[in-house]
C-alpha cells in the first residue's frame, strides 16, 4: 500500500495532454531562459529540435551505437524473461512488451499454467492495437480492481506516458471494456471502488479544485451512468495543501472492507480519514504514517515518526496494527508493534494475504522476508529462507488466499521468482531469468566511505576480480539520495551487457536522503541539511580513488529525477572528480522549482524560497544558478522527455541553454514521449540506454 500511495502522491500532475503548468512567477532579472519553461510552446520546441539533432548525431553516428541499441533492445524484448505476475480473480495477469507489442499487452493465464515454462496466455487488452484504432499512444499505468469478486477493473491509460490518465471500466470476465461503463476523461486523478456502482474519485473538477502543485484536493462519489457534473462531494482538502487528497480502499480475506481518504498536507505529513455512512471521520494517526493493508480486521500502519497511543510507543520506521473496529468506533488506539527496525534496517514492502502479512525488509542493504500472523495470543513472526545478498521484492499477493510470489535478484544473480504459501512459507522457485551478460570473473564488494561529518556511507562496487588497482578502470556510479527511497542491489542486465562485459565497473552508493536505513537516514538530509547528501556522494568517489579502484579521468556518474538534481550539484561542486555526468529528467533550477510542474509538492523535501534560510540554501546549491563561466567542467549529457508532466523538461532545457550561453560544452536530448519514466515503449528505453552508454564510452574508455 505504501508504494501505491507514494506513486499516487508523486504521479498526478498536469491536467490533460496539452494543459499548461501553473502560472509562473515573474522571471528573475538574471534568468534569460525562462521562455524555455513554456512546456510545448513553438519557440521552445524549435530549440529542442535543434539540440536533439546535434546530440543524435554525436551519439547515434558513433560506430558503437548500433550494437548497443540492438543489445539493449534484445534484452528488453527477450521472450524468455520473467512475466511478472499479478494475482487477480484466480488468474495470473501480466503486462508484456516485446518487439511485436512495444507498448504492451495485458494478458492472463491460470495459476497452474503459469508454472509451465511456456504458459498459454489470453490477451485481455492490446495497447498497440488500441492506440492504432484511436490514434493515440496509450501507455499502461495500472488497474484498480473491484473487490471482492474481482470481475471489474478501472484501467489507467496515459497518452504518451504522462502521469495524467483516463479511466476506463473493463470487464475481466467478458474480456472487454464495459459498454456504458465508467469512462473518465483525462486528468491527474486517483480512484477507488466504493461499491460495484460507485467510485470515489479525486480529479480536476474545474477551477479551484487543484492545489498549487497540480493535485486534486476534492473527493466526490460518482455513480454508474452519472456525468461528472452530477458527482457528489464528500470531502474537500485545502488548495494550500502541498500535495492533494486521494481515496484508499482496504479489504481483507475475512470480509472486512473500509474506505479511507489520504490528505497530503505536506509531502511527508498527511491526515487520514475514514469514510462511513454518516460522513468522513478524521483518524488519530501520526502525520508521517501510511496505511499498508488489512488482515483479519487489523489495519496495518507503517510509521516514519514515533507514535504514542494507548500507552504504547511505536518507533519510527516500524509496522503496527490497530483494529478496524477501534478506528470505526473512534476509540483510543492501542497499536500492536509487529516490527521495529534496528539502526541498519528498514521496511521495503508490506502485503497482506488472506490470513497473514508478508514483510520485506532491508538489513544492511540486503533483503530479508518475514511472515507475520495474527492469533489469539498476539502476532507471531516466521523468517522465510531465500537467497542471501540479494534484493527481495513482493511481486504479488492476494487477500483471497495465502498465495504470493517473491522476486529475488542481485548484481550478478539474474532475477528469480519464488512462490510461497504464507500459511506455510516454504518458498519454491518457479521462474528464473537466463543470464543476460557474462558474469564470469566479476565480483561484488561492499565498502564504506567516511563522509564530511564522520558518518560511514556504504556502497557496492561490481568489478572484475582481476582488476588492477591502478585507477585505470572505467567506472560509473549512481545514487538517489532523497524521499526515503532506498537503492538496493538489482540485476541490471543492460548495464551488465553494455558496460560490465567490457571490463568496466559499476558502483551503487547508499547515501543519506534515501531509505536504506529508515526515516533517520532520510531526515539527515532534509531541506537546509541537504549538503550532507552531496558530501556523502563525493566521499564515496574519493574513497574509490583512494583504493585505486578508478580515477577521475575514468569515472562517470548518473542519476534521474531527484538523482538528476544530485548530478547537477556534483557537476558544480566537484567538477574535478568526474569525467562524465549524465543528468536524467532532473530538477535543476531550485530557485523556481516550486513554479514548475509539481514542484510545490516537494517543499517538505527541499525547502521553499518563501523561507529566507531555505532560500539562501537553495541559492547556494541550485545547479542552474551555480554554473560559472571559465570553470573547466566535464561535458555533461542532459536528457529529459517532453511528456514529463511530473518534474517537467523545463529544468533540463534551461540548464543546457545556460551552458551554451557560457560557451561550455554539453549534450542535450529531449525525447518526445515516455513521461517522467521514459517508458512509452521498449524501443524508447533501448534508445535512451544505448545513447547513454555511447556517451560513457566516449568519455571514460580508452581510445
């Protein structure tokens, strides 16, 4: 549930494919490139076209590009990769993309047939065919399933990959869209099934119903057959909220069901409400907490701050449970603590089955899984035996049974899929992805670097066992460092094929700001404390150089979104440490970020220019504001997408334009589709990967 809420909170942005971003504040006198904030304006797009032409020539004319692209596309479209499951209506559903279906098909098979090497799939929805028929480029954004019978779904479709979506009702039994069913036009919107004929809907209802950051704050009920104009308002947040208000539906295998509302007053601070027959009731839950599901009438709550209630103190980063009946009665809550982390642990995922809870945690950045079970004597916990030194994810589970699937992957271990019965959690491997690159002779080491305040920052490095410790190995490093998002080991097949197979190295840095070690690791870098995140990243690079595992001449870095901001800061603050910097779908103008796309929703993370101390800090670290004439910078590669309605392409455009104005070398590329994730189809992903690897090869490898 937490992952879904985070996606909801970070996903809903501009209303409609051609809607403008919020009205910008007056341009500062020293910003000659504010015109590039005009999202799809003719002048801005003409500039983009010229920049793209130069960058495509620089990368796609490189003799390495055709091979890189072909290899990346082959991996992305391989027919023997794992079809990741969704347990719905007693079937296994899966969204599948390949060369014949680049946008994808939503398909299903039986649970028994899924266990076969080559299941027989039935196509429920062909996105490529639908796009062709309707003249759009429909991108899958998920489906909201009506419980308990799971026969209807509200399918979320995005035009070109934007966060704004249309909602269409689909009949899982008949295998078609419901004639005369719910068909909600495009908006940034979130929905929940109140019952078979009623949905809770948060969307753009017209003027005055969206927050400054472009999120809906008005919830209405919409009955089957009603026009949007007839929807009935049940709750209204505030236009000053940093995020918005969204519905959440929880149900369990015992037949309990309840509707909640989540009001994002700030990005990390929310109010939670229960929807009842007599109205909407505010719940006495901590601001920094998330509903994670329900089992046996017990509502699961994950905390990001300490919570005292009923004589119990639930620590930050814990999982607790309270009875649904107590919430409905308005009683004093006495939470039961199901999991409390130590200083090196964090919760990675929580999913309820019919009678149990599957809990995935990070333990010193290594995955672990437990099954939690309610009983008359309280809750019990059982560990699940799975491969060590890997990242473990909950692929899917259902409240209709205790079946679940878990994914396991490591840097050098291809992803495997394990089936478990939570009532007797003995995992059985059911799928294994073939190796996509030659890992012979490769090893993974975990080291720690000392940051500027003495804190030890862990990082992983994947390299050849026989690598010479002379600083000559081309190496790329990535990190994220924000929003309590952990970065954990994964099987990056394309990186392995295009980079590691060439004898090069890869580094993953677990810097502060992320969620690797829980809320405290994140909070250490909030707002004006954020410089420590950038110090952590630089410290890891310096530790690598001290060990002679690489050197600045052979060292490149990359990151996207908040990680793109990280790259921009490191580009400015330590230009001598890197010879290649890839800045993906980034935030870069931190003086005006609140005026661009959903920027106002991230004030909880970055601070605001309306607060003097925070403004002073943002001015100090803003990549766009701190480019300097005459400084020798590594030539960066900045890429974004026109359809990114979350961060927006404006930051990347302006950064590149200022570099050009100062006579500094750079590469800029703006893909026309794909949204913030750059995932419109598999060809786009392969193209972006191949261009990035050409850039790193040009910058870091020996001539």
